[in-house]
């Protein structure tokens, strides 16, 4: 256990106090971002010991994801970005392990450090209480509180006028109801900086992954991989024929409309690509092969990855055809982004395979995959999913087929697109958005959010009509 610096106790207390002030009574917004900045600043002197290009990249990406809480209003999106940002921040603090075991350990390092925090802070607490001025002060405050309580109760029971004044003075203001929440936040966010400092002060030890490789007969992996590649090649050939053959070919052979065909197998194709990543990981990481066989295995895995990227392109094309007909939804947009992310992972795997065949190490691959994932989440947030969903629904579905219930659950960032609807549909849908996102009242300083601020400004320029009933449709 490293020795705790003298400054860790006041820094932790300051961070906890700020969180207790900045977080309650507000939606996710500016207060949450400022708390993240204060947490990082409280632990910065210890974190500076671990600065490398990797830790800077992870730290910057982590703050990017957390900062989106003050930009985007969609709860489902913020709920994804905040844990991802916390995990990347923990990786930055821990030194960003090289292998997969190190990356996993690094992402969980701050959580795992919460247990030893009491022992870590025992030294500063002991030094603080050892000072002669602390204990007498605490004793004086305790005695004073007891005496005031006893004599105050007696005087109040003895005189009705005095009791009235006491009642007025001791009447609980509104903020008292938040005291338990604020105490809880003070404790949680006071412990977190201490855990971050503890992780930063510990020596970096990358856990070793499984080093055992299995030597098996060549046919055990050669025959299955060859067969799978042939199956993938046949499927890709059919996909090229169907997707470029158009609606007439699909109707003639499958008996489906083009939109139904596009939707039918999308999720299965995404699952196939995930399975392929598992096959590549097992074959490349666990099989022990000779130098000549290594080239054969690498060729088979490379062809499989290349064919899988074509399958992903087919899946993406299917979804684009479907959204062209029915518009985007949160799920459709999310799975489209997932396909692009999987394509990036396969590209990284192909590059890593080529580098490994050249005799160079690929210890950078796990960290790069995690970093690319974080950057992909940030780009997805910048794309403004709820606004894109609202825009395509308004443009493609139109007023006649509008699903008011679904659009009314979108975040405040969808307001500019929904504002283009004709009345009374505009007021009906936006009234639900206002109710769902708390747009009727301004945010406090700690709940300020760009999307909500822009939505309120737009609604102030064009107020909603009086309450109107609208038909609701389902997707």
C-alpha cells in the first residue's frame, strides 16, 4: 500500500463537497461535467506520474464522452456515454495495460481500489486527529450542541412566545430535504478521488494472460476454416447478385418485397460478424503452428475477415434500404453505427495480422480497439441520434403515418426537426417532448444543457398551441 500524500484528504473533501453542491436537484448537465473536472483536478498531482501518449488519449476521450452530458439531452445516450467515459478515465489513470487482461484490469482499477481506500486514508486521518486542536474543538462543539438543545427545550416549554420564535428559527428550509442526498454524494465523490490517487500511485503491473498455446493437427483448423471461407464466399456472391439485381430479382426468387428482404437478415449478419471475431481471436491467440503453417492460417483468417467486411457492407446496405422506406429509429441508427464500428475492428485485425506476420509485436491492438470504441461513441454522440431520428421520421413518414407516441419520447435535441411539422401535429408532439424532458421550466445552473437550452429558445419564439388531441400511431 503506497503512502498517501498529505494533500489527498483536503482534495478528496473538496471534491466531495463540490459534488454535494453541484449534483442534486438537476438533470444531467453542466454540474456533472464540472464534477468530473474537479475529480480529475483533485487527483492530478498523482496522475501526472503516469502521463504517456496512451494515457493522454484515453483521458481526453473520457472527458469528451462525459462532456456530452452537457450537450445531449437523450437519457439513453448519456447513460451509455458516462460509464464508457468512466472506464476510459480509469484506463488513463492506471497506465493503460498492454494486453487484454491489462486493459480489463485498468478499466476496473478505480472500482477495485475503493476497498483499500480506508487503509489508504488511515495515515492522513491519523495525522489530522493527532493534532491537539482538533479533538478539543470537536469536544467543544458537541458539548455546546447538547447544552443548547437541553436549555432550549426547557425554555420553549416554559414560555409560549419563546417557543414561537424557536419554531420559526428551527423550521426546516426546503434544502434540508436534500441533506441525506448531499451527504451521500459527499461520501461517494470524496472517496473516488482517493481511489484514483491510490491507483495512480501503485506500480503498474500488467496481468499476464493465458500464455499456453495448443498444438493440434493441421486438419483440425485447416478444414473448418476453408469450409467457412467457401460458405462466406457463396453467401457474398448471392448478396452481390440480390442487392444489385434489384427489386424484381428479390420478388422472383424470395417472394418478398425489397424492404422486407432488406430487413429480414440484418441482425443475423451482425451476429455472424461477432462470431467471426471470436473465431479469429481463438485461432490467432491459442493455436500453436509452425512458420510455414502460420502463413496458411493467416491467409485463411485474412480471407475470412475480408469476406466478413463484405457481409457487413451487405448488412449496412440492407438497413439503408429499410430506413429509406421507413425512416430511422434509435435502434436502427444504433445498429448502423455498430456495423461501422465492427468494420473498423476488422480493419484493425487485418492490419495487426499483417504486422504480426512481419515479425513485429501487436501489443498495441487491445488498447487501440478500446480507444477506437471510445472515439466511435463520441462520434455517434456528435451525430445527434435523436435529431436524425426525428428528421427522417418527419421527412419519410409524413403527417399521415406519424408515430406521435414514439416521437414524443425523443430528447430535446429533436425539437428543431419536430418544429417543422404542421399544426396541430407540431404542438401535440412537442408538448410530449416538453413534458418528457422537463422543458417547461429553465434548468438550474448545475443542470444546464445545450440541447435543452436551444429547445427552450425555439419554443419561446414559436409557442405551442393550446391543448389539442392528436391520433397516435405505433411503428
